[in-house]
C-alpha cells in the first residue's frame, strides 16, 4: 500500500472520531492502543495492522470497509 492510502485512512479515522465526539485518548483506550500510536496513525506516520484497524472500526462504530473507502 502506498502512503496516500495511509494518509486517507488517517484522515478518515480522524474525521469519524471527531464526528462521534471522541478524543484521541478515548479512541486509543477503546481500541486498546497507545495515544502515541493513535496519533501516528492519524498522520500516516504509523501503519495499523488489520487487527488494529478492526478494533478502530469497532470503536468508531463503523466498518473497516467504510474506513478504507476513499472518493
């Protein structure tokens, strides 16, 4: 996967997180990851595993498919 994919993914996660009123810390806690890692995912500095992506989607009350659909 290229960097654009991860930039789009991080942007989509951040947008959804804000839409449902969660802080990065709250989302990180729900997904059982560190705040540092959460921040890095949102700016495409780190790449989440599929398991982490599934946990994030569940915490964001959405699907992996929705998080990875880019227009």
